[in-house]
C-alpha cells in the first residue's frame, strides 16, 4: 500500500512548484532537483505517512506533511552540499554554489507551502503545532550544521554527538511526530513517536558513517578527508602512539588506498567498529521501546 505514496508525494511537490508560478527558469531548476532525487531515499519518504497510519489515521491524510518533510530534506541536502563544497552532486559547474543555496531556499518555501495544504480535517491547533515543529526543527538542524561550520569543526566525540543529534536525530523525530500529529493530539503519545524517529535517525547516521568509512568507493570518507566517528573514537581512546600513526596516515589517505586500508585496520584493532555497532544496537532498542505505551509495557502501539 505504501509503495505508491512516494509517487504521490512527488506529484504533490511538482504541483506546488507549478502553482506557485516562480520565474520559469527557476521553476525548471526546482523541477529538475525533484527529478534528480525522485529515486533516492524512497524508503524514508513515507515515514510521516506510516506514522499517521500507525497512530490510527488515514495514511493519505499525511501526504502533504510527507511532502513538506521531503522538501525540507532536499533543502538540507542542497544547503549542506553547498556549505561543504560538494555541489558536484547537483552540477558540474564548480561556480554554482550560490545557485544551489538559492534552490535550497526555494525548497524551504515549498515545505511551508506543503504544510499550508495540510488536510482540511486537521484542527487549527494541529496545523499550528505542525508549523511550529517544522520551524523549530529547522532551527535545531541549523544549529547542528553550525557546529560543523565553525573553524574547529566537529573535533571530538562530544561535538560529533551534538552535531548528529541536532541534525539527523531531530529531523527524523520530526518525520514520525508530524505524521502521527495528523491522527492524534495526545502529547505523551506524540513524544513517544518523536523519540522513535529521533533514535531511528541517529541510528541511520551511524550506519552511514560505518559504511562510508569502511567502503572503498565514491562515498569514501577517508578519501574525502572527513573525520567521522571511527576516527574520532581512535583520537579519543587509542594510545598516543596509535593516534600519532593515524595522524601521519590521514593526509596520505586522500590519495593512497594503502594508507586508507591501514587506517581501517587500526580502527578495527582499536574497537571503534565494535563501539559503533553497540551504539546502533542500543539506539534500535531505544527506538523500539519508545513505542511501548506506559500502561502496557509488553505491547506495542
């Protein structure tokens, strides 16, 4: 049943752009971004819709909210890539950062237009809360990204966890909470849905970090010079001699596969992969138990 909902979400987004009647060249660029992202992350597009259904609502009611969340997702990707100098995901023109930022701003507007078209059966209080939660989350996500943009960047595990919780955790929490809000208004239940999404989001980020660190290929974090959780773990917990070896190898890893293989071996020897897998298991458990009602600890919503 949910298989067709990503298509409905994207049709909704295309209609919003067309009905807003922006400058034609800009509208064409916005449509192009939608076409470019239509087949990516399809499994998460439906999260607000599934949450609405789980909370007892009609899944179709959450399509505008899912469209708003997807538009915000696309906006965040555009802005992050422009800020990180990775606009090759969108264009071959290395001077196009300003245009990518402008497209990101457009998708924030699209998200708000989608929220304005939320199901007419929703109460005024539900609509207001949806708007507040989306805008609050945008502020939280911007704060998480700000940590990464500071001169010192994400330099230790403490700042890494603040960064991930402020961006991915809050964003996925919004997906599940906003979908449930299309069906219920009980704050205690909504908080549980948010916690599920929050833990799910952080867990997915750890999985991505683990895969991107240990996989040689186009998303290789070591080749890109990114210091994600595996490296931060070694820098915090490994003996000084091991830390010194890794620091020597990191510049070489930008262009030397042998250096990357050696760093990955050291990371495994120091137990960083085991630590991350344990965190993934912990977050999965937290997500599962967040959906257990307090008056029925053995059952699920």
